[in-house]
C-alpha cells in the first residue's frame, strides 16, 4: 500500500527583492512536473524560510534572488538548516549571480545555481535527479 | 524518545514529518497515530470553507492573530488543490499567513488534495489528531476553495464557518442543498462590496426556512466582515466561542456528536483501508487486466466483470 512519495518543494524569495515572476514560473514548472510546491511569498527572512521549510517538511528549498543580497541570504539559510538539524533539505538558487559568487555559494552548501536563460526542463530535471523524497 | 513522545512534547520536526508520512501513506505512520490517540481530543477544531477567493486564508490569518492575543496556541491546516493532470500542486495559503511564521505558538501546514474530493484531504483527519496531540489549543482547517458539495470538514470540525462574498446572486440559490446546510456560522466577507445586505438577507431567508436544522438550539448567526482590514473578525471569534459553549452545555449534543464523529471516522478509515489494500491487489492481479481486454473487445460488459472480480475477492472459494 506504499504509494510513491511526492517531492515537496518550498519556493521562497528571501530579502527585499520584489520580483517574483521568475519564482512563480519555476513554481508552476515544478507543479507541472508533479511536485507539491509550497510558495511562501515575498520578503522572507532566512529564518522564516527555514521555519516554513521545516513545518512543511519539504525535500528542497528553491531560493530566488535578483537583488544582489544572495551572498548573505543564501549561506544563512544553509546555516539555519544545520542549526535546526534539517540539513538533509537540498537548497538550490535561481537568479542573477556573478561567476565568483556561484563558486562561493556552492562551497557554502548551495547545491546548484540557475541563471537566466536556463530552460525550465533543465531546472525540473535537476530536481528529479538530485532530490529524493524522504525515505526513498 | 519515541516519535509519539516527541510529538506530544511539541517537537516541530517530528510533527511535520509524521504529517508527511500520513500524506504519503507510510505504514509506520499508523502505529504512531495509535500511540498519539490517547493524547487527542483536547483541541477545539474550527473549519473554514467557501468558494475560491472569498478570503478564507486572510480570515484565518486574522483569526490566528486574535487567538494568539488571547494566549491560545494555534495549528493551521490549509488545503489547496492537486492538479489532476500532473499530480503536482501549488500550495499558496502561507502567503497570507507569513507574519505568523516566526511565532512558536503557531504551526502552519499546507496540504494538497491529492485527488480527494471532500474539500479536505484524506489525511486531514489524522493531521488534526497530530496537531491536537502536540498540544495546540485551537486547530483551524481551511478547506480547498469549494463549490457545493464538499462538506467533509463538518465531520472533523466542532464549528464550521462558511465564508461567502456579496454578488454571488443566483449561486446562492444553487448552493442551497449542499454546503449551506453545514454552516454553524456564516460570514459575508468583503462586506464593503455592493450587495452585501442582499447576501445577508438571502442567507437569513434560507436559515429561517430550514427550521429542523436548529432544533438543537443553535441558529447559525450571519456576520459581515472585511477580513483584510480585520473588521468583524473579533465578532466571528466571539460566535465561535458561543457555539463552543452551546455544544458543551447540552447534555445531549455532545455524546451524539461524539458518536457521529466516531462512526464517520471509523467507516472512512475502513473504506480507505479496503480501497488501498483490496483495490491495489485487484489491480495488480492478472484478472483485472484480462477483464479490461475483454471489455475493450466488447466480449463482456463492465458490470459483469466487476461483479465477478469483486465476488471472487470478497468471498474466496465462490465463483
């Protein structure tokens, strides 16, 4: 009677960035791929993102940032996940990032970063290949 | 510490994970629920239902603020629909409740219907038990945006609130036979819009005409609100309180409701289990596929095929 677990994802926009069109399109693509997508809206602190992720028991957090504050916000999310014993949750990011930052962010624990122009199929495929719904 | 003890002590991560396991139908979850059951029955459960876009999430958000102000801890289960095509879902109710995300006394969980049609999810009943066991004083269940007939919430909630907006006109007539019969409290939200008075009157007329509904002494009040401005929300909570007292005051209502709830819970559970266990087995058997082929070829009708399969399954040995 075990049905297949569904991938649960939180799409979040940390910081003061108000551009959520990209995040919504990504959320929609995830939905169409059969994931359950929790969308938590704009202007979230890293603390809020992590709390929502834990309460919703998601497998992955997709962070969107177009405003340049990713070097603080993204690693902070990783830190808080670790502090809360929830570092099994995969974190990826989407937005505008300089090459250098991508390298540093990956080092900080962001598993992948997607920049403008990435086809939606690729973004979805990455999740399917890198995120395992819990326990499977 | 076992999972059940962790949940009873309020461990958020354990609660979140168990609800996921229930949703995903993981076998072990059932055992934990058995352990939790003795710790349930303390929370007051309020159901909020209504059509999409009437302001359910906004109302829930405001209610949470008021309840927190009164020192109550709150659990929220917010249901959104699953896509019938991809099986995916966008769960967006949190957007309206963001400001409570840092509050330790509030637990919010989004759930997807996953093809279940009652306005809630198959797992909602159990998820309520989990939040109850973790010690939340009040649990608010926000149904998926409903039309006419999705009334399962009434079986799980002590108080059911129907949220409507002005200008639904003829729709109100159409709603008559289903959802409007289950309301303990009616809220006309967005009451600054034209036609609010008329909507109030329509509902009032409907309630007045339906006398047997309130033979137990509770006549559903009709309130107006503008949830987004926090107008009328306190009054809604006052009515919930009155309804709660009404339920508690009557020596007859409580045992009857308890019996009805137990009856419904148990029959639903048996149904779920049978569907899962038996249907899975039947579908995976060769017989199912064979019958399908015969039906497609026109050699057998589906009624006969169904009767044959089911009678074989349920009464082994007979044909």
